[in-house]
C-alpha cells in the first residue's frame, strides 16, 4: 500500500513538473516536485557509484530478511520494520534507474524535501533503533 502510494505521488509530482507548489498545510508543507541526485535529506553525494552501492545494500537487506524469516530468529515486528525499510529503498532506487534521481515531493519548510519512501525508511530505522535500545 505504501509502495503504491509513493509511486502514485511520484507520478503526480513528475506530471505537474518542477516549480509548481501546492500547499498542503499552508506554507509549512507543500507538494512540489524536486529531483534529488544526492542521498538522504538532499545531501550532495550521487552518481553511478551511489546507485550501485544502494543496490547492493538493498540486496543485502533482502537476503537478511529472508534469512531471519527462514531461521525464525526475528520477531514479526522486526521483520515488518525491515520490510518497511526495504520497500522504501526499492521505491527510491527505482527512481534512480528510471529518472536518474529520486523524486521528492513533500517540501517541509525550513527542513528538507522528501517523499513517502524516505518516511518509510526513516520510521523503520528509528523504530528498530528504539526497539533495540529498549531491549
């Protein structure tokens, strides 16, 4: 559901084109297409090597999820959070292959421009860290 939602929002953002903003929450959160050739939070590091490295990380994450599931050595919550990260990462890497950049569309004033896939990755990582810290 989140993957499809992210892909639909990315398609809508590209169709609207760059430079067109639509307020969601006043001027604090706007819908605006911005291609991101960098990494998370628009940090400048990109290119072909980044795509290769990210693809390898996604492959490792996929193998880890299957391994943990087969060995039954992780809780369902851990597997769900890892899957959240994986789905977000796949959506963003798909953008890199299709468009040469990640399609970002939520413009949060004074912070960054991001997408639903970024949110899925961030929630998954933060929840895993929080869960492991509490254990």
